[in-house]
C-alpha cells in the first residue's frame, strides 16, 4: 500500500487502468454514446401505450371526447345552446282548441289557431249555442234568435300593420335568438379546445415525468458505479476517503431523487387516466410522441385565417349584428299598433258567409319600457362595436405571440440539442480522464450533473416547442381540424343519445 502511494504519476495511471480492466468496471451506459445518439435519448419519448397499443395525440383527443365527464357536459351544453331559439318557435305552432259550456243547453266551440311569421294570426273552426250567441254577427242581429242548435263555421284573420308590421319584429327576434344560439355553441367549442389542450399537456407532462425517472435511474446507476470505483481504488491507495464520502452522499441523494421521480410519474399517470376516464382496468405506459420538425407559419396569412375561423372573433361580429337588429326591433316596437281584422261566418256551412272587417289602433303614451329598451340597445350597439375592435387587436396579437413563441422555443430547442450533445461528449471524455486518474471524483460529479440537467432541459425544450405549436393551433382554431376530428359530429351524437 505504501509503495503504491510512492509511485510516480505515470505509474499510478497505469495501475488504475490495469485494476479497472481486472475488475471489469465499465463507464456508465451513456458515457461512450455518440453525441447524436445522446441528443435523441435525451429528448425523444416512446409512444404512449394504452393497454399495450400505441396511441397518438389524435387518439387521446378522441378518448377524451368519448369518455371525459367534463367533455360530455360541454357537449350537452352545446346541445342546449339553442333552447331560447326553439322556445320562441312555440309562438308559431299550430294550436287545436276545444271549448264546451252548459247554460240550459250544451254549447261547443272547436277551432284551429296559428301565428305566422308574417305577423298574421288566423283562427278557423265551428261554434254553436252559447258561443254562437257571442259571435260578432249575432250581436249585430244578423242571425236568428234560435241559434243554439245551429252550427256556424267561422274564420278570423288579424294582421298587424305598424308595430311588428307583417312580422318584422318576430323575424328580427328569431334571427337574434338563432345567432345567440350560434354564439353559445361557439363558446362551448372554445372551452372544448381548452379541455383537449389540457389533456394533451397531461400527456406531455407524463413524458417529462417519465424522462425524469429515466434520468434519475441513470444518475443512480452512474454514481453507484463511480462510488464502487472509488471504494476499490481506496483499497489500493489510489483514492481519498473524502471522495468516497462524497459519493456515498451522492448515492443517497440519487436514491431519494429516483424515489421522488417515480412517485411523480405514477401521480401523472393516474391523472391522465382520470382525464381519459375509461371504464375497467387500463394500463398506460410511456410518453406521447413529440414533434421535432420546423413550422414557420406566415404571419399575415395566419391573421387572416384566424379572423375566418376564430370563434371569439366570429362571436364578436355576431354580437354586433345582434345589437343592430335589437335597435331596429325596439325602434319598430315604438310604433303604434294598427291591426286589421277580417271575420267570416256561415250557418251550417250551407249559406253564403257573412263577413266583416275591423281596424284597431293603439297608441301608447309615455311607453317608458320600450324607450328604455331602445336606449339600452343603442348603447349596447356602441359597446359591441368597441368590443369588436378590441377583439380584432386581441386576435392579431394572439397570432403574433403564438408565432413568436414558435420561433423562440424552436431557437431554444436547437440550442438545447446542441448543449445536450456537447455535454454528452464532455462527460464521455471526462469519464475517460477519470479512469486514467487525470481528474478527481468531485469534478466527475459536476460533469454528470451537467449531463443529466442538459438532457432534462432538452426534453423541456421539446415540450415547450410543442406547446407553442399547440397554442398556434388554438389561436387559429385548427386544433380539431389538424387532428381530423369533426367535433360537430360528437355534438350531434350527444343530441341523439340524450
């Protein structure tokens, strides 16, 4: 032992190499890897394996849409978005009416009634007895006194000529409610995109956690190997005891890191399975595939495309149109009501019908309710116009931000790939020098930490780049389209399976 300590440096190196060769001690598994392979191992991930089958991001989206409780709730909400529009259509349904009375004799009235979108109201049916006595013509003395046994056919037509002239207000309100339904549907679509993007992030988060486990495992194996080398060298006087102390501490720290990484990975795994909400027992392994190619969207084309596809921008346009229609609707409602009526009756459906016509005029004085509605509608029109201008700027900035994000994260990714490659070479050569006794264990430890950090940062850069691409797809509203998903079909299925 003492003789060993007195050896010349060159002889000491030779002894270290011989001892290592005799003991069969190898460098950590990644130490001699080529730089390019280092970069791939540090950043790429296995496919996400669900029950032993590889799935893509598109598959994840479909699984979430099929199973996620929040996604189903949004689909139900989308189906219900036209509730107000459909309820308003009741105004134009056909009504079947029947009435009966007994005042000494049985009397009856049966008729059909309907409001039309032209502002026209029609009643047609038959009456006898008490109801015939109450008719316009009977009150004018045009029918015989003994009419309780007579059956009269009748038709009444009423037409509004000013207020809601020929159904103008009804048509405006119908359009407003239909547009409001479309706005609600579009809002649900945007929330669906947010839900799906969160699920995709869960997949990437699983990739990060999986990589952390692998790196923690690599770190644990590596520090154990180096510790074993130091322990063996210590027996021959080729290492210092404090180096062994340092690596004993490093092993304990690496074991703790590995345990924590496994916990975080299992937690992320459970979270993703919860988002997928699949029935029965399911297994999920690996990480989602990550895009590496270059995408450089054109700014001007992207902004134009966003104005055409973005739901929030289209909703802002729709809000403006609705505000204009509301102003016109309340403006028309401020007119007096002038109703023309035509009524025709015929006894027992045999005789030539008697007929009559009426005009009814109603002029409201001090109609404060409609005045307030009109004032509010005019203010809401100005507000909608201002919001549209703001939304236009917001959409443009979103597109610019997302494109800048792609450029920035791609630049960072390229640099981190280079850093990971260079750090891999650095540690590989450092380990060779360590085996030759040219550097100490503390320096090697720094190199190992740098390598593992570089690998994790490279993967993080990949994730950041992919998140930037996802943000761009959301910014132009192409998330479902780019993944071949017809979201409207899912909503139609939800409507059919209600």
